[in-house]
């Protein structure tokens, strides 16, 4: 399923990953992209989106801390990437938190075709028109029927869905993969999901025609980072710093050795 040596590909090519991020997590997202071997660009102005997206190996659209200009930029960047055949990763942060946010993300999805959509359980529910169960940008819902929900969203959007949680689910609407591992203390690091979306962008840049493999590889990579970083981290500040160190140190051999953490459940 997975491309051979995705980390070697990223570290050899240093693909430009254009991230429309949010003010809470932009710095960590950029540093993680650098740690894994990609080259981040965090441009925001709608007026330059066409040119920058055309240069990128992947475009990551994060709708946290949104405003009208950011949605305009996301639409232009995503549409430009689509025209170039560049993978788009959508992270619809807190999509169910307000009617305004849900409306704008719905409008974005009419103009942009994402290759990968990274959501939590509540965000998946909101995009499917179900009770979103949001608390700010965090999901409070218990993951009942999570695999079915992820597959339904993938079928609706025509994209690979990565539904992240204690166990990540990755699906193209037909195949459903479960990725295990990680560390429970990741919930104490704000932006862990945003950073996973950037990893999806880096892995997709290395294998643009294999979004399912890219999303599963990014998920496994982040689970391994979390497990290793949490081994001796005394608190969330140390854990956050060690995540970057682990991202820089992990190898394709580590990913291959951990393939057993990915299970096909459908």
C-alpha cells in the first residue's frame, strides 16, 4: 500500500508545503515540516495564492481562527493546486463550532477538491450534517461507529479521510485502516491535529498519486513520534519539544518495523 521510503523522498526533495495555518499552531506546523524534511511556506494573502500554490508540492488548508480573507485565500490556493494536480489537505478545524464556519467550509468544498481531509469525530459529524458535538475546536463525542462515519464522509467528499483520535482511522470510502499507538498525553499539546495535517501534506508531496498511503504513513509517523517523545517527557512542554526531535530522527526503517500498528478493518 505505502510508497517505498517516503521519508527518504521527502528528505531528498524538500518539497514546498504551503500551509494556510492558524495563529495558534502556525509556528509548530512550520517547525514540524522542517523536522520531517519538507520546506514550509505559511503565506496568507489571497492575492499571491495562485503563484505560491503552483510552486508547492502540497497545499494544506487549515480553517482554525478563520476570517473572510483566510477563507478567500484557502479557496484560491486550493483551486490553484487542483489545476496543477497538486495534493490538497483540508483540516476543517471546528467546522461544527458555528453556523458561519460550517457555511464557509461548505462553500470551500464546492470550489476545492481535497485529496485528504483530516478531521476529528465531531468535525466528521458536522460535515455529514449530524450533531457536531463540538466544544470549541475539540470533539467531545464518543467515537461510536467511527469507521462507518469516516467512510461515509470519504464517499461524500471523494477524498481520503483521516479521522484522528486514540486510534486513527484512514479510509478512501472502501478500505478502512486503523492506526494504533501514540501517547494519551498528546491531548495536552495544542495543535497536534494541525501538525498531523501538515505531515499529511509532506507525505502526499512524496506520493501525490497515493493519498490513502500518504495519510496512513503520516498517521503512523505521528503515532511513533508521540510514543517515543512521551517515554520520558515529564510534562507537556518537554513532550512538545521532543516531538520535533523524534520527527527529525525517525527513519523509513522505523516505519517499516511499525507496520503492524496499521490494521485493515474493512
